[in-house]
C-alpha cells in the first residue's frame, strides 16, 4: 500500500522542517515629500532657484552653495541655457536642452536610518519629439554630523519616455536630501510629471493558508514542544 507523505497534519501543523507558517508582505506607507504626491501652482512657485555651473560637478555645486536649510521644502536649480522646473495643477514640468541640467531637491525629515524607502514617479505623456530625456535620482547626506561636506550617493538614471519609474533606497540619515535631475542629449526635451511619492517600506507577517484535501483550507501554525519552544 502506498504511503502518502504529508507536509502538514489535519491541525495545520508543519510535519517537515523548513516550512514557514508566516508570509512576509511588504507594505509601503506614509508620505515623506511636502505636498504629498500631488502638485499645485504654488508647489514650486517662489521657491529658491539656484543658477548652477554647467560642469559635471553641478550637483555638488548646488548642494554646497544652495543647501536646503528648511526641511520638507522644495528647492530648484538650473544650469545655463535652461529654466528651473515649474508646476501647475497636477503637473511638474522640467525642460532640457543639450548639455544643460534642471531639477529640484528637498531635505526630508523623519527617515529611519537603514530603512528602505520606495520612490514612485508617474509621468504625463508628451510628444515623442520632446520626450528623449533622462531623469536622474540621487541623494545627499551628512556623515558623522559633519554639515560642511555632503556625500552624494550613486546616481540612478531612467531614459524617457515612460509612464512610471519605481525604485528604492536605504536611508543614510534622518534627513537625506533627495535630488531629481533632468537632462537630454538632444537639442530640446520636456518632462511632465504627474506625481512623485516616497514611502517607507515595512514587512508584515501574515499566516500561511494551504489547501488540505477535499477543498479544505488550513491556516498553518507552529507546533510547540513541552518547554514551549518552536520545533524546527
């Protein structure tokens, strides 16, 4: 007679080692950008606008000479030949010309060092003749309370057009500075963003449910030994 090997018993207890009775589910919550993830005319209207150098060190020039002194407030920059980003209702516009950069940055607050955060950028569609740009993301932070020199993280770049880009970063401090940049290798380009959001990633454990013959579902549970410890 054939013997059917089972991984769980009728009570939902694991009969073999290595079975996990919980599933880890990532949940993204909170909003760490000012104005949440939407844009209004006043989102960038009247915010500081720094005229940066056009060299490869433009980002360091921006943070060194126009640091974001106020948390959760937008700051803008542009290099020669281009204007800084602007906003209207539900739209953030960034323009690009050859060998120029424009963008905005913000010093966040309330981050947890070592925690993971997800950035989601949603785009409006623009005519293909103007969509051949690149949007870049990096962060600056001050190490060991040294507020004179900011350290820049690796730069993440995405080629446009795109409907959405999504990526994560691990906070280096409670006040990481997020830095968004737009550029193009063509004569001109335009980037229109409908929303940007930054949310904290948390992992929650939920019980595992399995089918146990006859369309009966069981919630897996641990089996405890006599001294109250989990069996492996």
